[in-house]
C-alpha cells in the first residue's frame, strides 16, 4: 500500500526533487552527463499522480519552464547581432534536447491528467511555451539576420541555418510566409510547383548561371577548381529551383 502523500509532502519533498532534475535537464549542454536518477524521478511522478497531485504538478512544471524560458529570452535580447543567430540556435537545440528527457519522465502525468482531463499533450504544451516566450519575441529580429547570413558565405554554418529554419517551421509553419525562398531550401514541397509554360525561362536562367560561372573562372578544364565550380553550379541550380517554385 502506497503511503499517503499530503500536499505538504508534495511541496517539501517531491516537487523539490523534480524541480532540481528539471533544472539540470534544461541547462545541460549536448553530451553532458546528468547525475540524476531517472528511475527515482519517474517513480516520484508516478506516486504524485496516484495521490491526485497531477494538477499541482502540471502547474508547477509549466511555471518552472516558463520562468526558465523568460530568462533565456532576456539573455538573447542582450546578445550582439554577430552572436545572435548562434545563441538562438543553442537555446533552441538545448530546449528541444531537454524535452526528450522531460516528457518521458512525466509520462504518467501526461497520460492520466493532460491527455484525459485537458485533452492535450505535454510535449505540444512545452513546445508552445518556447514559441510564446522565446521564438515569438525574437522572430522579427532573427529573420532579417538569417536572410543577411544566407546571402553572405561562411557567416554561419549550413547546419546552424538548417537547424533554425526547420525549428521555426516546427514551432509555427505560417512563419514560412516571412521568407518563402529561405524556408524552401530546407523544407521540401512548401512552395507551389513550377508552371510548365515558364520552363523555357527557367532553362534560360540556368544557362545564364552557367555562363556567369565560366566567366568567373570555373571552367570544366580547370581541374583545380572543378569541384568548387560543380558545387557552385549545384547550389545555383537549387536556388533557381527554389525561386521557380515561388514564382
């Protein structure tokens, strides 16, 4: 028989354990070892759910994570423009990584309270928190910087750009409308298909690009620059494909 857990027990013993574990998960870097007992935390959540403390636990969890995200947002606001994109990427990656541990730890609360009483899902709720408290507050600063970085080679790594664009699309798909050409490079099939009557125009654009490449020294006979030329030609063609779709 499970011992009775009073609200005082919950506040003084059970929630502090959960609070500490959530703290560590939210602030860990990728690959860090977290010295917490997942079994202990899992058991702690299970007992609290069985003793009818789900509503309080859910409220405490949302408040805890909201406070964390508000701190993250303030830190981003203080970032200089040259570090802004990278720091947003770290914040997004760190939070999504934390959810991979936090959501399974609260699986009983999700199943027996959030899904059944609130008709929602914990992961969706926690992703929505990031959208509201971080992404929405920064999207209008972030998007111009992403567009500028896209047009400046080597300003940020392709993986950083891909992570952010895919992440923003996951958070709010309608943000595609802010920069359709940028999103189309990382999210397949989000733009209308090319119009058949304009295919000759697309072919002419590709030929023009090839001529410009050759004029800039990327000739087929120059083996030392062949790979760079091929890569540029490929990127240029894919860029054309992206712009076609949005025509």
